[in-house]
C-alpha cells in the first residue's frame, strides 16, 4: 500500500539573520532561489529561535521541546540519545530519514570526527559540523572530488579544539577572506551534492522522506568564493546599527561594510546551492509532494550594537531568524505573515502536515492554520533562553511591541519595539515604562511556568 504522506525537506542554515532575504524586504541582498521559494510558500517575518546558539536551538527545534526542558541551554551539552526527535517519530510512520551536513547534537571540541554519530532516529547521517577543520565527511568528499584540493579547503580549528590544531585561516566575523579552494568544493556544495544524491535515490520509491540539508554557512569563517564577493559593492551596503559607545572592536565604516558584503556573499552562495536542490525536486517530479521548510538556528549580530556572531538573547540580531514554509498547491502561497512564531513550533507543524499525532510532550503549536490563511489563535509572545550551568543565565520575552530580557544577576533590558525597533535605548528604569515593565514581567513568568518541564507525571493520588 502506498504511503500518501508528504515528503519533508528542511533547509537549515547556521547563523543567518532574519533580514537577509530580498523577498522579505532587503533590496541589498541577492537571493533569487529563496525569493522563489517564498513566492511558493509563506514567509514568516517574526520567527524567533528559542536559544541564541547552535546546540540548544537545534535540539529544541528538532525535538519540539524548549531548551530548558531538554536541560540544554548552551553549547557544550550533548543531546540525550533517549529523547525522541522528528526523525524518530516520522521513522515510525514509514519515513526514510536523513541529515546531511551540520546537526550539532554532539560536541565538536573533544571528539574524533571520523567516528560514527548516534542515529538520533536518522537512517542516513552524513555529518560535517564545520567546514575544513576536522577529518570528517566533508574533507573525505573533497578528497574524493580532488585530492590535491584538500589543503586549500581547510580552515582553522576553533580555540576549544583539543586535538592537533590547524592554523590556516581566521574564524572571526571581522576577518573575512576569499575561499582558497575550487568554487565547487565549498562546504555548501558538499551539502547540496549529498542531499541531491539522497533525493534522486527516492525518485521511484513509494516511501516518503524526511531530510535535512544542514548548511554551515553563513556561520563564520566568512570565506565565500570570489565570484560571490564580486556581486557586492561594500560601499552600497548600510552600516551596522549601534550607539556611539558600542563599537568595542573599533572597526571603521569600511571594515563593517566589507564584513556585511562577505556575509551576504556567503548567503548568495548558499542560495545558489539551494536552487540546485529545488531543481532536483522538480526534475524527479517530487516537488508536488514535498513540503520545503527554510530556516536558520540563530542569527548574527553583524556589527549591530558593535557585536559579532551571537550571544545572550538580548537583541533581535542573534535570535530573529528567517522562516519560509512551502506547501504545494496552498492557496495562501506567496503571502507574508507578521505572526509571532518560535522555532519550537516547527516540529508540531511538520507532524500536523504529515497527519501524525502530535505527542503531548511537544511544547510548540502547529502553524498549519497560519500557513493556509485560516482563522487561528495568535501567539502573544515568544520566549528565548540562555544558561551556562552555575553561570550567566538569561530569559527573554518578546511581544510585537516590547521585549524584556532578565538575567540571573537581576539585570533588565526593556525595549519599546515600536518607538525603538533597533533596540538602542533600555527603558527598564524609565518612569513612564514601569507599568509596561510589570506587564512584561508577568508575561515572562506566565510563559516560564508553562514551559517548565511537567514530567514525570503522577502515577497515583499519593
């Protein structure tokens, strides 16, 4: 009997801001394939990661549970193997499941990347967590394509790496450079090439697939191929938004514009590879039965507030992410919604679209009614969190009009998003905002209680 459930393809980038798609209103970036996908889907302008760094964000999104429920609110804590993921659940319904590229359920720093991953419910795992700094699936792929190019595709190991270090190219946002290897051998090309093989292998199978294309870009290092850098004139790009005293790196305007140009170039390169993936769906006649989801695990400050990369969930630049959900033959395709949504909503949405019961331990809400343009209950706020065990902790609540961030040291940031969308003025101690501050504290506590882990359940009255 044929399984009539749809295919699911998640295109998952790393460290990509929400404002980096032309269709979403950025005239300075070149993203024709993402624009086309948005025109054939629904673009969410107010989508937020539940954590501002990779591991908790990815685990939360793919398990349908908040980071604190999982017990993972920072990098460096591995995903418990007993927790069900989307792959686990969909596999039980006959899906072929795959993750190709970055997953980041295990630590990078102290692991031999030649060793196999735990399955986490995936039938196919071709893992490469970072481009060129480990002996992983990406380096082996480069070796297969062109053995002499391996060294030119390398990048520095991170400072936390416990093995033999590679010192070749920088890793910081403020140190962009041109990719040294052949253009067709970038990590983005590797992900697209391997996912294309997976998709073609399912052309004639009467079995649905759930697949993740785990791109590493535009995460640092900012090293796009030269062709994509040449598409951008840094002089034409807007400067980061910051107060006068926030430029702690003391970079010039020209340096900040160059950083943005290289970041945009990486995104345009990924966009081109996404186009190749989507064309394979068309060529294999699988597009009409495939739901395509594009998003990122968190953002990138990119100079806003003088910061780079990511950090605590105080500013939109590191927690506000792009989200496109494309369902074939949906009458609401091409629309843009301003509804508040969270990454934790993606898992229940996928199960809902696949006619699979949503487990009671999932904590997000299905977005299917929004996607179809139907009447729905609006989310009042989004919730973000970050915690270093026995260290710095943040909880953030964001409505459409205000954002409140509170740390475990009692530091508070309150932003009026209507009057100050760039979050330049902290109003937590402003007299006229004390009622707003109290309302936002109540909303944060209310969400915190709802998010708090409810298991194990009672098994008797006493």
